[in-house]
C-alpha cells in the first residue's frame, strides 16, 4: 500500500472515530447517569432479592455497552495506546468489575465523565442529559431519605415516577405521592426549579431555531463548521 493510500486510510478512520464519538456521546452519558441508582440502590436500600437481581443485571448490561463502545473506538483509533490514555475514565469504567468494593470508584468515574461533558452546556441536546441527571439524582436521594418515614416513596420505581412528574412541575397535581422528609422536600424544590430552567431553555432554543429558519446563511455556517471539524481531525492525524 502506498504512503498516500495509508494516509487516506488513516484520515478516514479518524473521521469515522470522530463521528462515532459524536453519535454516542449523549447516549453514553445518559447510561452513566442511569448507573447511579443501579450502583447505590443495593447498598443504601432494603431491597428484595429479585429487585437486587434486577439492579445487578441492569448494571451488567450497561457495563457491556460501555465495553463494546470502548473496544470499537479503540479499534478505530490510529494510535490505540494514546487513545486509551486520553480516555482513561472510560477505561476505568470498563476495567473495574461489578463487585461492591469497587462501586464507589466506578461512581466517581461516571461523575467525572458527565462533568467533563457539561463543558458543552450550551448544546440543546444536553438538556436531555440534565433532565435525566436530575430525575435519577432526585429519585435516588428521595428513595434513600424517605426510608422509615411511612412515606410511599420508599421504592425506587415509585420515586422515579414521582421525580419524573415533579420535574415537569405538575407532580403535585396528582396528589398521590408526596415526600415526607426534609431532604425529600428539598429535592422536590430542586426538581421543580430545574424543570423550569430546562423547559425555559427548550423554549429559547425552539425560538432560536424558528428565527433562523429563514436565514440563508444558516446552512452555509453549518457546512463551514463541518468543514472546520474535518480539517481539525485531519491536522491532528497528520501530527501523529
């Protein structure tokens, strides 16, 4: 194979890797947020054997998705050792087993991964990540602190439903589930304020989309942005 063909193959692999990373970024962040109750639930809550087994199976399935993602992206990379060094958080998530003594480390890795992603806070698609994060944190905290108060929010499934309807700011209209503990009520306030912020941001983004719909420069700017991204990937691959 000639040097030119090798360079073209290298560039195409880097572009494909960049595309795969952009496509999988949001789904992987959402999966890492879903891992929060799966990791903490069996440790913090009194669970039936079948419930704990369900959480463990969910843990394994999401871990398997992370493992497949890491293997595929490492295979696409033209410098695999360097790729693993840069993505050491993802490597920790995949490398650590499921045993409980390692769960705290895995949780820290998940939190750091999501924190790194929040640097792109202005992107509309990250609103979904924030919403899922608030819902999962809210349900996990409420389930933990409502234990022993005679509340109906002592199971994660019930707390998850409550968290979902509360973040839409219509939760209390149902009147069927209410937090009893001070911590639970504090979480309710955070969820309602967070919901107002998220839906406000969604409204602002929709308004921006409609206002730019008739702008002839919008498509040109998008194409230019794509070309710049491809050029950066090509420059990066040439430096290696």
